[in-house]
């Protein structure tokens, strides 16, 4: 089969998730990327891994996430329609994720959200994303914009510094009994809670992370307690995603994330980046994102967490990538 035919077949199978067997599809995407992604092909060669010998997703080598800072990670030959970029200072290299087909990303993000919450059209989507809105290349803003466009309610929209307008819209949605999603970065929701505590009973309040450099660092549990008390809700929801991913995971309270159908999470040992950690033990997170068909679907992240037998996971923070010596040596060799 040719490259184009392979890709179209895989896209169709990704669209059928979760009915499509995840493991078999992941292995087919692994072999596809091993052949057509030059960077990943070389990475596997340096590890002396023959793609045909890999028979389970647990045996797939995961590409260190640092490669997104130094290389254009691409499977196949194509020109990007968009480029997502991570936030960062001028002194720090930022990740760049090239997007071949924006429509496929939109479809996958909608499917992931709808798997847990139902159609995006059912909600008034209120996005409180300062800092992200004030720079270009944010995948979170791109996703939120699509959710807003899909909403059936004119109340939906972005709110930058216009807090009074947000409060008025929240009140209008409450009075009209409109199902509402308040999607916000952590520091902005915290500031809203401090300055404008109010009853938001019935509103899905979803934090997306994004505290670093904005406020003093607190745990997710502390933040959620502050938000629950200020807004009078039983639980705070969370979204887990990153520049390098096209799929998301969601927590509907309690900090335990569940991946969308195109995503799986594994944990690896911190001191041995090629060995998987046992279920429930703390490790660094490896993510399979099948929506990353045109880049790389197997990413070794810098996040620490625990993965449980049912596929759910916790995120506990970040670790210094310098400790993962095996990954760094491979980065150096490929470079």
C-alpha cells in the first residue's frame, strides 16, 4: 500500500474509536511512523529496535518530548497548515507542533470532549484564557475557539480582562437555565474566585492548568478547594493537554484523568526511560496519541504521574529531564 492509502485508512480507523481495537491500531500507526518519519526511524535505529519485532504497545519506544523543541517532527512529506507553539521565555526553546490538517484536529478534539460531556453544541462555552489569548500558536485557544463556534448559544465567547462581562454572562446563563462550561486557566480562575466569589451551581468549571510564573505554586487539590468554596460547586473539572498532543484527557473531579478514545497513558521508570513502571506507582508519563498520525503518536513526556489498571491517571508535577539520561543521550546522538 502507498503512503497516501495507508494514511487515509488509518484516519478512518482513528475516527471509529473507541469501537476500533486500540492496540491493533496503535501498532499499525507505530509501523507506519517507523517507516515514514525520518526522525523516529533514526531513533529506533539507535535503539536497535526492529519495528516488525514490536508486538505490543508496551514494547513501543517513545520519542522524548524534547525533540519538538529542536526538530520539525513529521511523518510523510507535507506542508503545515498551522503551527502550534508552547509558551516560553526568550531564553528557553519552545516546542513547535506542525499541524497538517486543522479539520482533523477539530474533529478529534470534539470527539474527545463529547465522549465525556456530550455535544459541544449543548453548552454555552465561556473561555477565560488570558496569556494564551495574548500570544499566537496556542492549541488550547484553537480548541476553545472551535468549541465556541460549535455552541448553539450566543452567550459563548472568549473573555480576556472583561471580568464584568463574564459575570453578567454567567448570571444570564443561570437565569435562562443554559448548560454552561467555564473553561479557564488556573491563575485566572483563582483570581476570579478571590475577587468575585459567586454561586455557580450547575456550571461545569474546568481548569486547564497554566499557573507557572503567574501565582505562587499550589497543588491542584488546593486550587480546587479554593474554587469549590468560592463558587459553591461540588467538584472542579480539569483538562489535560499540551502543545505536542492533539488529544486531551479529562477529569470530572478528584484529579483523576481519563483519556479520550484516541489516547492512552503509560508510566515509565524515572531512572530508566525504556522500562515501564508498574500500575499505581509514580513514574514519568508516556502518552500514545493516535491523533498525532502526521507527527509522532508515541511521546515520552516530562510529567510525573501514576497510571492505574483501568487506564485512568494522575498528574503529580514535572521532573527534570536531565535525570532521564538515556533520553538525553539519544537526543544527542540523533542531533
